[in-house]
């Protein structure tokens, strides 16, 4: 098992994939990781849709780019795409969100997505979160109700053997953290 420090150092967005299916046992571990993710008031306001049928997956992948916006073309290489659909939070979380002017389900799916991606890294799989997509087309393809919002997509698969770990470029710590004051 990989240490958490090593996990966060090595997890990166993967935009190339081997032509190799992801084993169902590994997908089930990813589902369990999302299932165990914390959420506001334990609402678990998400539905995870795993798309591994090649024909459907290719149609979903094509909904992440177009002629003008092509940076997500790599999604067609991934053998699996996971979709995080935002569901309604528990009433207490909805009330709290209204009072505090916060969208707790948005935070919650971010936590769930991180669990998915870290578990994938530990299993030797690559992921990339995608926030640019044709929501209506994907809703139609996957029978997602129109009243539901898709939070994000995550491509999943085995990175090529020669896929290099990129240097992480981050802001200085004093720009992102302050002790006892902003």
C-alpha cells in the first residue's frame, strides 16, 4: 500500500491511456472509495455513473470537445469514464447551505472525486477530471434526469509505461496558507 505522502506526490492528471480494459474488481474498489467519502450531514449527494461500454464511452468522450474546443480529445483514449451526478442533499444540509449561502453538494462531489482519483493512483490507474462537457448530450446518452446536474467527469485507465511524472508547479506556501491571520 502506498503512503499518503507518496500518493499525493505521484497522482497527476493523465491524458494518454493504454488500450487495455480496467478490471471490474478495480472499478469496484473505486466505487467503494467514493462510497466512503465524507459529505455535509452525510448527504452523499452524488450518483456515480461508470461508463465502460466502448460505444457509449466513445459518445460520452465526444461530448467533452468540439471543433473549437479540442483540449479534451484525449478522453476518447480512456477505456472508462466516470460521471459524478449531483443529487439533492439531505434537508438539513440544504437548509444549512441556504443560510450560509453555500453549495455543499459541490464541495462533496469534489471530495468524492478526490477519493476516486487517489484510489485509482494506488491501483496503478490514471485519471483526469474534466469539467468541460456538453451536459445535455451526456444526460441524454446516459438517461440522467434533466433536473440533475453533472458535476464532473473523470477519465480512467492505464497510463502508458513511458508516462512521466511531471514536476508539480505550485504557489509558494505563504501564498496559500497563513497561521492565525489571512
